[in-house]
C-alpha cells in the first residue's frame, strides 16, 4: 500500500444542487474535481417528492431523479463522485497553501482548493408520524412545496420571521392556514406579526404544539395539543409545514472559517470566498435567506468560477517569480 497522500486540485465537500453545479463548472474548467457526497448524497432534495420550480422541467421532476441526473451530468464532464464523509479539515491560511482533509476518520487527502456545499439540515419536531409522512404532506419548505396544496387547508409550525413569512405565503394560495405557536407569543418581528394577524385566512393557536400528524400514506389531519390545558383537537389538513429553523452543516469548520451566530458560513461580498484563501462556500451552507435549489445551483457555479480564478492567479504568480 502506498503512503503517498492524494493531491486534488479541486475538492467539493457535499452534494446537492450547489455541489453538483460546482462540479459541472469545475470539470469543464479542467480542475478535475473530486466530490465527497456526505451523509445524504444529493442533499435535501432527495427527500422531496416533486420539484416544480427548477427551470428546465416543464412537467416537474422528483427530487431523487433530479439529483441522479445532476450527478450524471457532473460525471460526464469528468467529476469523480465518491461516497464518503469529510470528518475533519485543516485549512491553510496562506495563498497557494495546501488544505488537509480527512475522510471517514481515516483517509488523508490534500486539496489546492475546496468548495464547501454541505448544506443545512431542516429542524423537525421529532415525532414518528411526522418523519413517516415526510414527502407525503410534511415539508420544511413552504416556498418549495406550497404550490401542491393550492386551495387546500394546511398547517404551519413556528413562531419566527420565517414561519410568519411562510404562513402569509401559504395564505395566498391555500384556503386556510392554521399556525401553531408553542408559546403565548410570536418571536417574529412586529411587522411580520401584524401581517399574520391581518391575514383573514390564517388562524393562530398559541401555547399549541403538534401531538400527532394523522394519515397513513399522506397527511390527512393534525392532532393539536394545548400545552397549558392539555386539551387536544383534531383538524383536517392535507399539508404540514415545519418552520422551526435550519442548522447549517458546518460543525467541522468551526474555529477555522468565519460564521454567523447560527453557524452559516460568511462569504465575501457577492462572491463565494470565505475568510481563507482557496476555500469557497456555496448553497444553503452560506445562504439562510433563500434556500432554493436554483439559488444553490447559482452559487455552485460562482464557487467553481472563483476557484478557477484563484488557481489561475496562483499559477500566474508562480510563473512571474
């Protein structure tokens, strides 16, 4: 067995629309990218049954199929896709420095550039019925999936700005939106609270939590429980939207890359550059505002272009010495 550590020109950590788009562009730029897929190959879209809002699919497409096609496209241009999880990193702070990465706690590799597209994980309530019906009416993205419930009754769980925004979004297309708030008040800004309260087809239940999501194959209803009186109530709905936040998958980068208070990677201006040279971030790992497949793909393209330009600048500097 050789003790030589593999050197990669462009390493992509994480799959999904951002990672695969970065891979397509990096491959076409002859950066010979290698991708490690992470725990959830394909990212959050692999749990989405229908994708109707990504350009180029007039009849829509299911999430897993879309991810397979993106992988095939990346591989067609030369991307090497590997099943594995990056478990630790040691970034160089020097321009032109080599970044050291460990995969699955064992394999050591080195990379000249790294594109991080590890995404963010939606927070769920943890109920068995909720997990069982994910993709069958339970969703963590109203903007992504709300269209499928046009003219129907739905419910949303959450109390922050995102929940309030998604509730009003759903109210524009659904017959009725039942909003469950765990405490006796909302955390959302006053402006967002006013928007919710002034929308006639949003009904807010305070001190209320989900006891059980009803249905076998698809969501058919919801059992709510008042956490003060313990009174339970069943309502008929066809969709449940969980808007209690996301957790960016950035734990292994803490202490090395700049992050905001919630762990999202901070990028420079309109670029995908992190605070360290040769390290770029794309997709939901650095975007807590939009969190859409198409915006993730856009930043994946940007990250590959940023990586290509970074390497070109280093090569030019070496040639002029």
